[in-house]
């Protein structure tokens, strides 16, 4: 494959991106990927260097791995990073510094795992998991539903994290509302059986997310980018849907736009799959259509196997992706496992070195490349 042809064919991926609050040198985004290399929740020099390597190799925007908001059960593991407390925030400030030093941009993904946390998980093994109705993803009752006070405190925990992100120099925030974690547990009928203002129809079930977004917006002011990640699928159910139709999708997302979301990060397992019958648009394409907001598409970019199988995967052509990007179905493209294996993935694609791209090997999960 000649350099010229490759460079021409991937050109849409390397156009600058400009929205109201965010300007990026190209359309590539590092997808958030939990790594578990932060002992006691504190990201160290190795984590800062890991993100820096992606920035210096041309990634347009880095979204960090999920990092827990200030709540005893926000994460389920002693080496998963958190976003509160002096040590952890100093660690994150160092990450930002390293990424900015090489001209990169970075946002933290603010996270609470909700009812996916098992009883007895570290840290804080005595703390019980929390969720809208105390139900696990499979619908079993584990704990009591969150009270109004618990919900209000949780909203404030997100707001505090947003304020801290701005204070320590991040370029925006991403709220994790996908994959069956806390915010998504409010969205999904199977895990949200509430009959108060946080439950009921799709608009009621979006109310918790609305409060979180509004509280974050209040803390960061009008000009700081808020990205919101959501998905239809859940960790235990790849066929789950919150929205069965484009109309339902609009009912879910419009309140989030009004609350202050600037960009939607639409998580699918395979970016090429249509979301609704009768249209080739994927979830990102539909989200852009019904909200008018910029969108990030994601899902097995550059690989021939979806990440949820956790097996190896080979590299594959980017032609279908570039075509959709060129058609403006979505604005930005998040790359996960390809970038986890190879910090130079973006620069290799840019420079026409497709033959040098590395296949994904699950052993890569054990190391910070």
C-alpha cells in the first residue's frame, strides 16, 4: 500500500475538529479503558507516562479510564483510580501536566459503578453497593433503593469531581452513563423500578442524569466541555435497549442536551452496526440526527473482534469507518484496544504505515504499553 494512497484515504480522520467549546487537531479519541494500575486509587508516574505516550503520538483527545467520584462504592477494586482526595487528585494533576507538555488534550471519565459492585469488593469492603432500586443487572434485589438524600449526595459527588477536574487543568469532563453502571441503571427499566420523579417513563428515568449534568455545569461554568457517554447494551446483556426507536432516543437525550451536554459519546460494540431498522445509521449517527450535537462513535475500530469477548483480534481496514466519518454521520472516532496495545496507532495510520499496526493480544491488559 503506497503512502500517498493511505494518507488520502484516511484524510477525514485527520481533519481538525471545532465545536463550541472544544478544538482538536484531528478526529481521534482515546477511548476510556479501565486498567487497574493505580494502587489505593492513586495514578502514579507510570499512568501519566502511559497517557502522555498517546498524546505525543497524535491522539486528538484522551478520555481517561473510568475514575471514581467521591463515594465509598464508586469503584470495585483497590487499584482502580479515584477522583477525590489529595493524593489521587495530585496524581491526576501530574497526568494532565504530562499530556499538556506534549500538546495533548485530556478529560477524565467520572464514574460510579452502582450495582455492578459486588458485596465485599475493595476498597471499603464493608460498604454496600447502591443503585436506583437496589437491583443487580439481572434484576435481583441486593440492597434498598437509594433515598432522596443519597441521590442528592451522589449528584454533589459528581459536581465536586467536575469542579476538581477544571481546577487541576483538564480540558473537559466525560460522565460515564453507559454499560449498566450507576447513571445507566437509572436509565434502564430493568434496574430502575422507582415510581418517584427518578423513575417511570424514559424522561423520568433520565432525571438523575439531568441533575448530575446540571450540577456539573453549575460548577464548571458555561465554557467547559461536558461529554456524556451512554450505550444501549449492558455488561450482562448485549442486546439490551433503553430506546427501541429514534423517538425514544430523542426523549432520552433531549433533556440531557438541555441540562448541558456538549458532546455525546455513543458506545457500541461494533461501530458498523445499524441502530434501528430501516436506516444504516449507527447509535452515534442517530444521536447526532436527533440532538444536533457532535458525537463520538466507538466500537472495534481497526479490529475484527469486539472487545467484550476479551479475546485477541486482528487489524482490519478502516475504509468503512472513514466513509461514515466522511459522510458526517459522526464527528469523532474513539479507539480502544488498538491504542491500548500500540501508543503509536494514530501516528502510524496518519503516516500511511498500516502494515505496522499491531493486532490486539489480551496479554496487553496486564501491562501499560
